[in-house]
C-alpha cells in the first residue's frame, strides 16, 4: 500500500507503507474512497510544527469498511462510513456530554492520506451512511470528517441562532463552512472577512451577506460600522493566530459569543482586556462525532453542499502537489482520490 509521508518542511512523499491490520478487537479497516489535505497539515508542512521523523499524514477520511475486529458490533464490512479525526468510544462521560474529541480513550487518526486506514474504536467513531453513496456525494460526505464538522462546531459554539448577526474571521475552508453552517442555523446576517476574490465568491454562495476585506483594527471598525456600533452577536475565529483572535474578540458585541476552532499558534490573552470584553468564549478541537448523524442527513438529502470547498482534485499519488497548491494559496482545499 502507498501513502503520504512528511519528511520535513515542504517534503511530502508518496511511498510504500505497511498495509494496516486489525490490532485491537475494536478496530475497523477502511478502504479510503476520498481523503484530503487539511489547513492544519500546513503547520508541520511549513516547518512551524517540528517534524522529528518521517510522519504519515492525513486525518480526514471516508470509505468502505473492509474488515472489523471481533468486538465491533454496529459497524459492518461493506458499509460506507465517515469518522472524526479523533477516534472516540462515544460512551465515556466526556463523549456523553458531546465532547467526543476529548474522549477518555481518544486516539488521533493520522494516517488517512493512503488507500487503506485502520480506525480505532470503530463502533464509537464511525457513522455509516444509509447506503453506498453516489460518486457526486463523496466530496461533501468527506468534509464531514473534519472541515465541515469544525465549521459547524464553530457556528454552534458561537451560539448562532435564527436572526443572529455573525462575523467569520478566516476565509480558509473551515471559515467558509462556518458561513454555510451559520446560514443553515438561520443567521440573519453573515459577515465574512476575506480579501481573496474566489473565497469571497464561495462565501457568498454559502450565505454570506457582507464581505469585509480589512483586517486588524480596521476590520473591527468595519464590523462595528455594519452593526450600528455594537459588534456581532456571534464571531467564529477560524485561523488560530494572535491577530485573528484579537480581531474576533474585538468584533463581538458586549455579551456576544466567540468560538475558536483554529489550532492556536502563539496566542496569548490579556486578562484585563478579556475581562472588559464581556464575551463568551467556547472552542477547541471540534467534537465532530456529535454532529455526524445530523450532517450526514443534510448532505444525503442534498440540503447542503459543503464539498464545494474542494477546488482541486488530484489522484493520491500527486499528494505533494496537493500540499503545494494549498501552501501557495492556489487552492482552498485539495481532495485526493486513491
Ligand atoms: Zn469517550
């Protein structure tokens, strides 16, 4: 079997790896139908996160179950399944309150850019679709594994309600799907912060009503201007930098809600500023598993089409070009087909 391995900054190789096998009786083996490159894969790719040894890559996946361990009862060979980037038992106390990405037994799924994947805790992690999907649904189903689930959590954690005014910081795939999610949840107004024309266009297709191209203090001033000086009810922070976090908190109204789903890099809080901001904060690694059944239904019934974030599709053996295109911002998100 071949798969993607990151050797160091900007050095992704597609090479021979051992075929994954059942290790624990709760495992499943999945033949990948589609996988993709995540914005968070770019942190180690760019050398911002160290890569101490050659590291297999990929944590977004969907495909057909080939084999299950003897303790797996609900997932069966032949099913088309989607799972989160964190495997979870879906039964421990943290899972039961809806934070499966903090499962007591959580395991990061990190080798999905390959043709075959081992998924731990299969019964808790994987959700099967009603039948094997038609090919055109696969990109949208794939997004549920992380990027759409994370956008959905961003909107939910920022308390988006019917009629809410929402601002989205970040025009990567997660930010764009945060726009789609806020729209699905009935937001009255959705302000997307983006300075890239193709991303602005997609944001509008997903339901953005306003575009703000300014950043930092100027961006905050524009949000205030658009909201009669108040700030937004809900702000989705989908980047993970100090600038984006400050911009998000400053864009929220008094008593407003800020969600943060971009993995933070060098973000620090000024306690006093936070104190006087009067905002609710809620974020972290998205508990995608909580939302999978609902999101699968929306995609299956063609109510949402989050797969539009993939503006580049490549065969898996061209994975290196998939990373390059995203690194150079030539592509929003790369879909990979084994
Ligand atoms: Zn759990």
